[in-house]
C-alpha cells in the first residue's frame, strides 16, 4: 500500500479500498486513513501549487541554469530583476468559524463574505542587489499590456534606476509584450542587455518572494478601497530594506543549483 501511495500521492483511502478488495474489503476508509497517517507516516497534506511545465520548458530551464551556474553572488547583485504582480483588494478570510450548534450556518455573523470579481491593481516593479528597490508602477486598469505600453513603463521606471544601481543586465519574464520587437529595439538602443529568461519560471525570479511578502502584509492590513491598497503597497515597497533585496539577489546560485538538481522541474521557491 505504501508503494502505491508513493507512486500516486493523490490517491484516496476509498480508492485504495476499491483497488484491493481482498485485502481491504472489510476495512473502513477511516481505518485506512489512520494507518496511512500513523503506521505508514503518509499524512494528508495540501499540495503546493506550481505552474505546469512541459518537457520543453524543463529543458529550457535546465539549459539556462547550466549556462549561468558559474555566476557569483556579486554578478547577480548587478542584475535588475523585474516582474508584474496583481494585488487584490478583497481576500477571503478563514473558511472556518466557531458557531453554536443551534445557530444557522447562514447567520450573517458566521458567513464568509466574498465577491465575484474583487477589485485589484497590477504593479510593475524592479530591484537589484546593489541598491535595493527600484520603481514601483501601478499599471492602468483594463489596459492590455502591449509593446508600446511596456516601453513607457521601461522609459519612466527602468532607465534611471538601472543606471543608478550600476546594473549590467536586465531580467524580465517571457510575456508577449516583453518579447516584442519594439521592446527589444528599445532595450538595445539603451544598451540594456537582457538575460534569456526561461518561461514559467517564477521560482527563479527572486522578486516573486518580495511580492509574496507584500501580499501577506496586505492581507493583515485589509485596505478597504483601491486608494488605500495603493498607499499600503507603496509604503511596503519603500520600507523594504536594502539587505532584504541583496539577500534575494544573492540567492540566485542556490535557486539555479536546485533547478539543476531537480532536472528542470519546479523548486520550492
């Protein structure tokens, strides 16, 4: 039974019972669950959510990491990392409450309030390990990012920080707008080399960690409108210490080593 669960971690106790009628036919699902958890030390855990990677994507990730595995932390400090992220105004609170047994679960006090399409803002940001945070820009709402729009973002929020931070290379993901010819020409004309970043690789971009920290902080602050959300995000970004960004940038050798170790598969980051 242990081997079967290790081969298929998502299999349920009910499925195990069905697959082995002679062995488990008279055993309750609850007993099987208990044995899995206690005797076989295979408790139920919530699976981590990671982007789907095709074999081609894994190959590109592995190739990228092998190409840059000799880079030192000092070299990574001279990289300007960038990315977009979405921050939502309403986050679902805890889905469990302590409710008296004689009170309806639909009593307003004991329900979780949700909205179908919560208001949100999308930001673009960048940082380096040399000087810390760069610009944080709130992208216009309901505007599809195209090459021309993206050039405006880079012109207003990348060029000056890139120079001040004494960066030598720029990192962006492989979104269509980022790969457009007009954007490539703009970066070339401004002498900004771009690393050949593999697609679907948020675990390799340390700015994702900064976004996650900000999302945790926003969840605690619970802003009530978009202006409050923007103000809170700006404050969080400004207050992030240089040492934090340096730590993120210099984590690149470890991230790269893990991708190589996992043969191109997604890592814990």
